[in-house]
């Protein structure tokens, strides 16, 4: 069992003929991901990496019945690619692209309200992987192994760090979800924790947060209501200096939330153990 | 990109918002001639941070001499790490009341938020804490912007019914900064109501999304580069790096903000003090690594460098080649620990070894290693870390 993604998920790659898109499609295929096609405007009708290429997502969905997509297109086109996927009926949209303007993402979030069945992961994220079954994105499968730990993280590289350590200690993962570090993103910590909570194959939970925003606090509020998962949280950036702030608007809406201290306290209050470094996580989980 | 007050006001004026007459002065003579043109002026430090008033960065000048002296005192002053490059001399307003008008991105709501309050001025954050209901809020639709009736509701909610028409017109103009300029923050505080009932921008804060600068090259050309901030940060910006100076002596390069922050935490825990935060992002290309290393080595305090790269989209072999080339090109002699894993990590480690760089095992081990290797050098003067200048 897993959340969001397994070996039966029918995946396309938007930007499959690009350098990164192509490289990571091969990686996804080598894990056994059911990649059924890709898109690249103007290259419809060709084949790439053994799968058909389409001009648009709607064409790809009609021909392949795809239900998930990985987006590897450049930032200026990424917001449109996300909306295109939702409008075509894709239910799991994973956007790896970094550097998308925030206003583009705010419009995307508003657009997605019209497609409640579509779940967006990212953007600016490493994607997700259900070890031994499938992945969408760029998480290296070598560092993962199948198991019962649900891992959700805002940071790409710290996710790999922790996944490696868990795997080395024999603690496999049910699904790893990198939700991304942008201020305006798709699935939140809370959304992913809810999914893990409902997945019988997940018994343990690791949350890797960072300073800024209050998504970690919201996940902690949910966990405080009672959870069957044994959970450990880690927050990076506790020694980061405070940003040089300008204007009052940010402070008016966020108050004191968003600091490493506020997040760690929220987790402790919810009965979640808080790790000092990523190296401590494995010990605290077992 | 954070604009300075005079830049933000120029932009607001281009949107049709009223601003007080003002002139930029780069030296005391220019401030004196500004007085000659405008009469009594506020001489205001131009820095992209709040709190300049409390730091002595705003002075009222009632004579040419006072204007000259104020500029002398303020230009070159350090305000929260920023050296004041110039002052803005602005006609002092006869203010009847101060309103707060701000727009920003509400991360929690994943939406833009417009805020209006009758209690504007310096204490607005205190107002927000003590009586949040006195700040009226509106989440405008990001596709079509705010509608008239929504803005009217906002103004009534803020108890500013008497200013309904001028405020609705003004908020519409300010809102244009969001879709047209990719503003992340656009704030007018105070929004001054003068004795004649005019509504004028007393101060202005404007921040443009760095991710959207490709849509706003004109703003970057016009306003970028005025500010002399931290020299390493300035250089890093020229090289398109995400870099923040800190006050320690161990240079840090990482890929991804989370890992980079985590690496700072580890070095601190190992007893070291990071000299910087430098995130080289996803595809850590050879050129990017070299740029990062070059900026870090500019800082004479740096006694060692830790590179922590965990690859997803980043390929280990490319990172290793980049590190070796960068070290050779920069003729770097300081201790260097490279901790690397991820896609093609074995190839990467092999390349490092072949070139005499010891790859670190875990982040924690690497942090301890660099603290140990660089500690005998800490405090020794005269080492620049590299031979010759580039």
C-alpha cells in the first residue's frame, strides 16, 4: 500500500523530450513506473524513450488514459502546463520546475478550485516515490526501499538525506512526498499527513519542515487531535538569520508564526518528537 | 527585487498614484539644491529595510544649510547592514490623518491579500496584534482583480466611508502592481490624507518577484545596482547566486535551501561558524559551483569551505568536475570538504579522489571535518585563501 502513487498509476511526462525530462523519464522507467507517454508541443506523433509523444495533455489522456503527470517544462510555461493537465482530467499533477513566478502560482491555485479531483504536488519539488513501485520526479530510487515510514518534506535535498539514512537502517518507506519549498504550492504538510493517516501500510511518519510560512504548524494542529502514527519532525534553518524585512504587510498576516522555534513547539505540543539533526531521526523513530 | 522608496514612488506615480514632489540627492550639494527647488523637505535615507526613521535616517530640513547637513550625515550611514547610497528629498506634507494600505501574498491562503486600516503609520504592526478587526481585508480574484463593490466593502469595513471614492480609485491603481509588475508586496504606509482632502503616498514599499524578473527587465535595468549592500552579496547577485553573508569563517555551499540551512545548523552544532548561506539550486553546473566558490573566497575571513550536495536533478559527476575545475581555476589552497551523494555519486566521488579532494561521508561527518581542518587557521591574519586575483 502507499499514498497517491503505485505501480498501476498511468503516468505521462510533460516536457519528455527535454534534457531533464528525458533523463528523469528513464530513471522513472527503470524503477518500473508505468510511463504511458509524454508531451512536447510540435512533436506529437513521434516516439521518445519507447513511449508515444503528444502535442497536448488532452491528446495524451485520450490516447493513453493517463491519470498522473510529471512536469519538467521551463518556468515561464510551467503554470500553463499545470492548468492544462488539470483541464485534461489528470488527477495527480507533480510539478518539478523551479522558479515559477508566485503570481502565476496564485492564479493556478484559483484555477484548480474548478478541478477538485486534481491534486497538485509542488511546484519546485523533487516529486514523490513509492519505493519498489513507481515514482514521478527526481527522487533517486537507490536511496529508498519499500516499508512503512511515510516521509513528507518541504526540502528536496534533505528528503534524500533522511531517506538514505532510513533505508540504511532498514526502515523502508511507504511513500515519500516532496511538497516543495515555494510559498504558494499544491499539497500541504497537513494534506499529506491526512493521506498517510488513512493508509494502513504506513505506521511511522517523518516530517521535514523549514522556517517560513505556517504549514508545519497546521500539520501539528492536525496531529494534536490524535494520530496512530509514530512521528518525528525536523525543522531546518534554526540558525538561519532573520530575513531583512521590508514593510509591515507580511508581519500583519503572519505574526510570530514561521520561526523554527514556533514550528518545533507546535510539534512538541502535538506529541511529536523533534529531532535536532537529520542524523537523529532514525534513532528517534525506532 | 526590493525597490528603494524613491524608485517605488516613481513606479506608483506611473500607475497614476499621487506622490509628494521629491528629488534624489547623491551628495550634500544636490540636497541643498533640492531645498532651493522644493522648500522645506524631509531628507530620507534610501535603504530597502524598515526602521530607518528610528535609526536616524530621516531628517527635516528647513533651510538649505540644514538640507546640506542632513545629507552629509545620512549618506554613507549604515542602516541594518545597508550603506545608504543616496537620500530622497521630499516636500514635507501637511498631514491630517494617516491610513494604512498594503498588499502582499498570504502564504497560508495561497492568495493575494489587500489590507486597509484607518490606523496607519509606524505602529501598524501593534494595531494588527491588538485590534486585528480594525484592519479590513480583501482577497482579490487573481484573474480579474477586485470588483468595485468588493473595494467599497473594504473601505466601509475600514471605517473610511468619507474617503470612499478616492480610496477605491487609488486601490485599483495600486492593485495594478500585482498582475502587471509581479509585486509580492506593495505597501503605502502612511497613506497621507492632507488638509485639502487629497490622498497621497507618504511612503512606499515595493518588492518585485525575483522569479518574474524575466518579465520586467526594464525595472531591473532602471533600478538594479543603485544599492551598495554587502560586497559579497552584490557580487553573488551579479553571478545569479542565492547568497546571504553571515559573520563566521566557514564557507558553505549547498544545493537546495533546506539542505543549505541544514548544513549551517550542522556546522554550528560542530562548533564552527558559517560565513554564508549559498544555495546553488537544482542543476549544480560546473560554472555555478565555480561562481559560488569564487564569491566565498573573496571574503578574507573564510578559512575553509564545505560543499554539501545531495543530488536529485543534480548529477554527482558534474558537481565533482565543477568543484575540481573551480578549485584549480581559483588556485584555492584552503581546506575543502566535499560531501556529495545522489545521482551518479560513485562517478563523482571517483573524480574527487583522483584530484586529491577527500569526499565526506555524511553531512554531520563533513561538518565536523571542515570545522577541524579550518580551526588551526582561524584568527591567523593575512591568508586570502587563494593566490593572485582573478
